[in-house]
């Protein structure tokens, strides 16, 4: 059964359809949208994984965010910790994408400064769309890069570390305008530091985690970023918030 999601603000609406949620997410310009889940007291993980905080409504919204994007961008550490598999959307999403002139599945782009991934992983071998590896020029000069070039498109940007401005430019040059970043906190923090975030979708899970779990972003920024509220969705005690660049 699909989790019910209501819109609380700006236009209160009960039991939103997928199409209504998708319509509320539509943008006409190139966009970097970040998606996270957090406990009420600010933890980004439950028992070490963000997926542990995700309820049925968050999972539904998560799938719809993937449905409308061109690229799902994730840091290599999060790929390992969250046990990502090949980037596939569900059948209903694939049908929607094809009906709207998009490939059945989004491109999986992984940011890794040191190529610390397994090129024989199903992430690559079972991928429905050839993934992208975003790494540094230093890492791309190593012998290890050859095994990745056989299974993915390798983009080398920045010398000792990945340059996200150049990475995003390369993604746009490949024809991908809608980028969905699924973290983790370090990658989110790097995007914030580079002032590249257009939207944040954050689900507030109705739990108190305490402990020493991470925040949704990590690292330093030159100044705080002002955001404005785009919408408030609700499913029971779970809130799904969308913030736009101020």
C-alpha cells in the first residue's frame, strides 16, 4: 500500500497523487537538488545508516525525486555505507520517464577522490545505464583508472581533489540538467562550500536518536546560506520539507 502524503502548505491538499507531488517538484532550469532524512534531534543516521530513518512516505518521495532527475549523484563513502546497488528506478517510474521523453533510468554518478570502489561491483556490471565516475586528475593518472574506464565514464576534475564546479559543468555538458544529490554529509558540505545547492528536500523522521550520528552536512562554509520554504508535506508524524535557494 502506498504511503499517504498530504500537503500542509502552501495549498493544503489531502492524499496527494504521485503526479501532484511531481508537479510540485518541477523546475525549468538546471538544478542541484539534495535529498536527506534526519531525526527530530538532528541525526542523519540510525544504527549507522540513513536508510534506518526512512519511513514509507520518505521512501515514496525518494522514488519520485529519482523519477524526475537526470543524474543521481552520490559520494563513494555513502555508496559503501548505504550499500547501493545498480541505479534502477521502479517500473512505474521507468514507464513515466519513457512517456516523458527520458531514459528509463537516471545516470548514477559517483564522486570518489581516490577511486576507492570495486569496478567489478554490480553497481557497474548490472547498471542499466553506464555510470559516471567523478574523480581528481591525480587519481585518474593512476593505473587503477583503466579498470573503471571499462565500466564507466570517468570525469577527472581538479588536481589533488575533485572540483565540484568543474564536475557539475561536465555533467551539464553531457546533457544532464537535473541533478539529485543523495549525499553523504561530506559531499553535501562540499557543495555548500562551493555554493552549488539550489534545493534541499529533507524528511524529518519522528524519532529521537541521540548518540553521535552525523548531521546532514559536514565541513566549513564561507557564510550561512539563506533558504526559503517551498512546501510542507506530511505523512502521519513524518514531515517532508522542501527548501529553495533564498
